[in-house]
C-alpha cells in the first residue's frame, strides 16, 4: 500500500510570498527575470577568452540586453522601492533577485568597457551606448584587401626580396656539385636503405628551408587607406587596424638590422599590435599614419581633387629685389579665386593649428608639401578652409586672384606670380604643374590673367 498522499502539497511560504510579490509589482518581477536570463546569456561569451569569436556568432545577445535596458531599470527601481517599504532581509526572494541583478550588471558593464578598449574604442559612453558600439564593432566585415571605391594612400610590397634570397640559396644547395648533390645523396639513402644517413644528407637543406619558411609569414603587401591599415600576407588571412583606434604613441618604428633602406613598423590599437618588418618608405608611412588618424582627415578622403588646384614650391622675395636674390621658401596654393603663400618657417605652427599637438614631435617625412597634398583630398570647401587657417597660423599671405599677375620670369627661367603691392613668388614648374596652373588661371578674372 502506498504511503504517498494523493492531495497536492501546500505551497511553500516562499512560493506564496513570491506570488504575492508578482502581483504587487505588476509585471516588474517578470521583467527582472527576463533581464536576468538575457544578462546571464550574454555574460558567458562576454567573459570568455574567445569573446570576439563567440559574440560575432551571437550578436543578438548584445541587442537583447540593450533593448530591455529601459524596462529593466524601471522594474529594478520599483523592486528596490518595494524592499525599502517592507522586509529587506537576505532570505527575501526579491532582495536576492535584485542583489544578483546588481552584481551581474556591474560585472557586465566592466566587461563591456574592457572589450571596447581592446577594440580601440575610447571610454565615456553609457552602458547602452557601449553595448551598441560593441555590437557595431563586432558586425564590421572581416578584413578585406580592398573595399569597392576605397582610395589607397600608399601600397607597398614587403618581404619579397628575402623570399627571393632564400629561394636562391635553396636552389644553389640543390645544384650539382663536383662529386654529388643533396638530391643524389637522398637518392642513395633510399636506394640503399641506410636511413641512418638521412639526417646528415638533409643538413645542407635545413638552413635554407628554415629561412624560407620563416620568411613566408613576413611576405605580402599592405595598403593604407583613409580609414584603415590592411596587411595581407602571402600565407594566411588579411589583418586590419582602424586608424582612429590607434592610441597615442601607438605608432613606433625601428631601423632594420642590416640595411637603412628598410625598417620595422609597430602599430598598436586597443589590444591589437600589427608589426610590419622590412618596410620600405618607412618615414613616409609613419607620416601618413599620423596625419590620417587625426579627426581632420580620418575617413574624409575623397580622392584626387576634381576642382581647379595647383600647388608649387616657391620662393617669396620683395618686389624690388634682384631676380637672383634669395627669398623665403614655401608653398603657393593657386585656386580659382585666390592665391595663398605658406612659408616653410611657419610649418610647425600650421600643424598645431590644423591637427593639434604632436606629443612625440613631427614625423621626419611630414613636410609642408606632404601636408597640403593630403589636405587636398578633402572636399573643396574644407580644403580652402584649411589653407586659410594655415595662412593665419604660419604667417603666410592670401591674395584675391583678381589682384595677381603672372607670367614667365624676366630672366627667362621659371615662372612668377606678383600680387598687387606684394612680393614676387617665383617657381620653376614642371610640365604637369604648368598644366595645373593653366587650369586654375582659366577661371581667374580677366584682370588677373
């Protein structure tokens, strides 16, 4: 005979209390339970070592927590107010639930901030903004060599000469020598079955093979675009770093161990470190990286200017001076409506005015012509504004095109521009610069021709 009762068990006191709380909180309890489930589902991948991999596969976890945030905070406030009015002891189910949610939420906020930092994002965002930014970052497409219509600022192959060198060494090792060669020795080993001689026979190949394999991971090509630095090795997937995620002091370099023509570039962004060895044009690469990571240029590049523009290196000297007299070197910017002169002497002040302070000093290759060349990739109105700011900061000058005459220098060598009651701007343009000058002055008023 069974001793079990067929009558249902009476509810436990905690069950009865929980039911009462559900009624009193008018739906807030259900919201808190839903929030606990969503936060728990997000915390596991967010805290794992392979958090990027897991969250890229489940981006909806971030959105689910974010979309419930407003309702969650309102429900949590109502629950905590209810606790203040009644019993707030530890065994109280509502106290246990709110405490767990607070602890869980604090842990999640800390992790979201940490993950954003590792992705190169700056702090200061609210929790909801942090979730949204993290989701956007993780939804970015995997690194690809080129996006459609993406402008390339600099593209350099690297490591190929080392690959060729080790390939040549390996080929020379395999070539017949006076008596025999490596391939012949290997054939004899397998033919005679004396496998104990296999290692000595392979030793001549060991060094070039190791050198060749080690070189393979450093062979490839990198692209610098207005938004990112992309490295595509010969073997393996592409890697990329967003220029705006590069931290202060995150661009460093060192000379090559054997040749001055090459160098090693280190770019740090968040917890990402991209090291490029055997880089040619390293000073130019550093200069472009430093310029295009600044807000003024980052992501605003439209490509080569379609508007009338000519930029030339000139010498400014007083109007009454002799043709051979030395003057102040600088850059002249010709536009449809004006002529600007920017002196080299004021370059540092121009850099500070346009791009802010340079903590580690100006990169070696960052010059006035290079700066203007990169600024000319901006929209027309932005470029003109930058030139005006540079003129004011660097002690330059600006003249309306209608007040400027131009033509071959009296000596027959070079070309000169003469603003009314101003200095002489003398230059020696090449063929392409002559064409650029013609395109600009075609738009000048008749008085300036």
